[in-house]
């Protein structure tokens, strides 16, 4: 079955649009009152979240209170979320991790 070129073009447009919409919605749902507050980048290799190691970012250190593995990524983008209670979550490659920011001496706000 051969499709006319105009149908193939329309199909291509619909598929590209669907992918763009999916990619644009890789944010946390606002079910717990979390709102995006900024972005950063992991410094170097990222394999997941571990409270003993933390996640070193370009401008801060995030200490995890949840644990999770991830496929190894290099310099992935981080989206930071905060709720009204002051609790933080980060979203890295579609996975969320709860925790807090640490400046070397004490907990701190996201810079």
C-alpha cells in the first residue's frame, strides 16, 4: 500500500509534534506542590542518587534523601523543584530524587 506524499508529510509532522510535546513535559506533576525553581548540570558522571556521595552540580552540592540508580550519564541537565515547605526534588533524565542542598557546612537554599 503506497501512501501519497502529502499523507506522509502530515504523518511526519504529527509524529515530530508528539515527540516535542513529550519532551517538553518531562517535569514533575504538581501533585505535591512542587514548582520549578531553576536548572543546573551535574559535574561529570552521574550514576544515580546516593546519600553518601551526593550529586555535585556546577553551582552546588545536592544530598539525596532518596536512593536510586541511573544508567551512566555525563553532564546531564538537572531541573530543581521546591515546594511550599522548602523541600527539594531534582529531576535528572526523567527520574526524581528528593534531598537538600549543602554548602559544605550546613543545609542551604538552591543558589
